[in-house]
C-alpha cells in the first residue's frame, strides 16, 4: 500500500469434504466506495475471469441468495459492489486455493487514509476459520506518524519512518468484523489526528485523539533517566522463577545507556541495594551489576514496604525522569502488611514523581495493592501468570517505555469562542485519566467526550531533558455524524469508561451511582463484565432496576479478593479495558496477549516465541470457538455468552427466543412496526442508507430493534 493506492490480494482455501466433485461459486463483496482499477482471480495458478456487478445487479443476487438459503446474515453486504465467479472442478477431499487481486483508491478523511478489508464475510460460514492471516505493508512519501486499527489488535513493525508492517493472525476465528486500518503522515516531531463521532444532537459526542511521536531522534542524544530495578528474592521465588527473574534483571541492565543512572534493590525479609546510591551506567559498573544479578538466590519472607521505601529514597531529583520496575510474587509477610498504608508510604516518599511499574508473578500477589501503587505513581501493573515467562513480560514493557520523548505529559483543548457557564467542560471524561510519558515509537490513544462541535486546537506539552516543550495542532470536532464509520470512538470510550468504573469500585469502595452506570454501559454497549454477566440470562429483564443491586453485590464480593487467581484475573481484565486501543477489546480474549517477539533480547525473544507456539497448540487442540461475547467470570475462566451479540453500534440480547436491541424500551416494543423476513419491505429496509442498516437484520430468529428513529419487529418467514 503506497499513499492512497492499495494493491490488495486475498487468498482463500476451499476444502471439499464430500465424496463428490463440486463446483464452488464465489460471491465476494467489495469495500464501499472502492475504486477498482484491476481485478484478477487465480485458482491454483490458473487465471479465471469473473464478473464485476453493478449495484442493482448485486442487490438482486444478494436477495436471491438470501431467499434460497434462508440466511439473513448474508444481507450484511447489501449495498456494496459484488464480484462473482465459479471454480470447477473441486475434486472430492481436495482443496482449491483462490486469489482475488484488485487495486483500490483509498478514502482520506481528517488526514487519515482508510483501508477496509472485508474479512468479516467469513463469519457467515458455519465453520470457524482455522487460520486467518492479514499482512499489510504501508509506504509513504512523508514521515509516517499515525497508524491505527480501530477493529483489531495488530502486531506492528516500523523499520523506518516511512514504512510500516502490520500483521494480524487469528486461529479458529469466528464472527469476525471487517479489518480496518487508518494511517496518516506528518513532517514534525509529533503527528496528531483526531477522529470524532456525534450521532445525536442532544448528547455529547465522542473523540479519539492519536498522538504519534517520530520513531527516534537521530539529531540528539537520548534523554537521561534514573532507573531502579527491584527484585523479590523471597523463598517463594525459588526454582524456575528466580532463574527467569535473574535473566529479566540482566536484560534490563544491558539496556542501560551511558547517560543513565541506576541501582538494584533485592529484598526478602531484609532489603539490600547493589550500591548505596545511584550509579552511572558505565562499562565497569554494568559488569559489576551483572555479576550481582547472577549471585541472587531465593530465601526468606517478603518485605514489600521496606523494598518500596528503600527504592524511592534513592531518587532525589526531578531533573530527569525516574522509573522503578518492581517485581514480586507474593503478599507482604514482614514489615508493614496493610495495603493502604504500604501504598500511602510509597506515595509520600515518592517526591520526584517517579513512575512505578509493577510485575505480579503468579496468583499469590496482592493484585489490588499493585494496582493501587501503579495508580498513585503514574505507572502500570503487569501480571505474569503461572507458566508465562517473566523475562518476556519485563522485556516487552521495557521496550515500550525505554525511550521517552516527553515526560510530565499533558493534553488540553483550546477554542476560539469562550465557553458559556453551562458548557464550561466542553471536553470531559478523558481516558487514560492519568497521563504518564510519551515515548518515541509509541502512540498515545486518548479518548473522551465533547459538548459542542467545531474548530479547536489541541495543545500537547511536557518536558524533555528538563526543558519545557509545547506543540499545538488544529482539529475539527464533528457537529453531527451522518454515518457510523467513526462509531468505534463511542465503543472505545465506553470500554475505557467501564474499566475506570471498575477501578474506582476496586480501590475506593462501593458507589451506587457508579454501579448504576456500569450496568447501563454493559447493556448499551455489550461490555459484559464478571459483575454484569447475569444480564445475558434469559429471564433477566434489561429494564429491571434490581439489576443494579445485583451488580453491586457482585462487585463487592468479587473485588474483596485481593489475591488468588480470581483477584489477579479480575485486575488483568480491568487493565485490559482501561488500556484498550480498539473496540475489539469489548469482545476479544480477556487474557493478556502473548508479548510480541519483536525487539526482545535473545532469551526473551525465544521465550515469547515458545509461549506463542504453546498458545496456538492449545487453541488448535481444544478447537475453542467463541460465537458470542467473551467474558472472564469471577474465577478467572473465559466463557462465551452466546445470548449477546454486537453488530456495528448496536448490542442485542436474546430474551424469550427473541433478539432485543438494547436501546428498545418496553413502550417502543409494543408499538413496533412488524415486517416479515424476506418480504419486499424487508429487503427495502435492508438496502436503505446504502445497505448500512442491513447488518442489523442479520438474525435467523425474531428481532426487535430501533432503526432511523423507528422501532421494527422482524418476524421469521413462514
């Protein structure tokens, strides 16, 4: 893909499992607004001609296929272009590989080029896709800054500032959404792009702000840092854990640069430092530090409070950014044991605003304490489950935070018109709520809500090597959105808001208003948590106010568990919501993703690759297919709620053998316009708005839903 021109190749493998020779008819939807300059079909190396259908022909074919197959799900692509051909023969027990190639002129909006690949067609198969791979290579003339997928979590490689390689790999994939990739260029040190979405005049809109620094600075030395590495060497770390922890520590030491200062704190019942004060990272000191790491062995109890206080007291200046990487595998057993007092002590001693990154190893850690520490000290908690590699997790995080561009980051919005008293908070509920630092090669995804559309200026400020830095960029907030192309902004905001609510309930205790909001967001957006999974039960009315009390009791009971598998999994799930970069986190796997092997040290790279192979092998062996919304239950197990579906901007719940749009009230349902499936009125409704409404009619059972200001009930055909 170069600039706005994409060369697309889609390869599909069709397997004939029968004992007869078959003909395969291929009907492939082309992306909306695609400008097709070339389209070729290859079958096992042989070129075939197909037919590119006009919109009217495409709709007619779609309608005939839907009627003959009694499959309304195929309506999802009505209103788009269509390519049709046949492949013959497909011998018994044989496969045919089909390649579709076409060139496409991509749409550009608000400075972002938009690529959509219709891989979602595979969700209409009655089998899960065994293996799905998406590989996108981007090349630009100007420096590439923003690259973002609102639909999927991607693996991203950036060889230089004008090229990017994006990969997505899924096993046993079912109910896929179309793949979407946005990218933009900028010639400055920072690139910013704002995507806004305001579907209703009387409600606040939603925005996603993407802030992307250049990959690296070649014209100046990296910013000096103070680094403290804190390692738990208590008796519970004995065996494989202490070996992995030593390797992780040696990796961190080897990443130090000459301008950095550092120290090592090792703790069990007592707390010990490598040197009495911070050391310059010269060759001699690094050699000594590696020797010190090699001599660490496990034994004794766990003095978390003493380790934190010792580490933070080593940091005495705000002139350079300071980072503390704190690793533990257990609960505090000596010294101060009260989690609130431990957190309070750390916050009081942290006078230089050091960032505290915590690694909880195994299920015996006090996960609530680690979350409290990271929240109070502008850091992050990472949980390393049993059988996961410590070195890979530590290396993966360090590679993200290793090279700061701006510290003490802040983002604000300025408007030419002064705000009236009634709209003082034009921009509100921004997440992440607490910004840390901005790192070279990383991308900040900031979401929030806004009261009023129009022109604005986003101001990004911070410190670089003790010097203030400030950047400003013009942006436009939509007055009113006519389509749903930017609807992911609403779902992403809701995802992070749910994570923030759970965090508030976890660290500050029960709040009835927050629980009420948690229930409402779960219903509206299908963000099902361990505390609202009961909403998917067939006998639970969505409008029942007792749902709030039930959710309150569930959160109180579950979040009281600070340790154990349940405690760790719940906090890992919470963190996934809080840090979500795309809306797929709503229904994606809740366990922590395997770290990418890109950029890791030799040992960590091998560990990450091995972990990835193991996870793929397990997935293949179990053949797990999730057809509904995925959720982690209170014990930490992942399950699928087949009675909840998300389509576009809507969430549907299956109640009493009928699918119900979560926005439909009891009164609206009694006045719904009733249509029969596959009738002329049904197809006209599906085709309205260029087919954008068709996906909401893709049910094989009765469905009641709100569309374009009206309520409809679609009954199955006789």
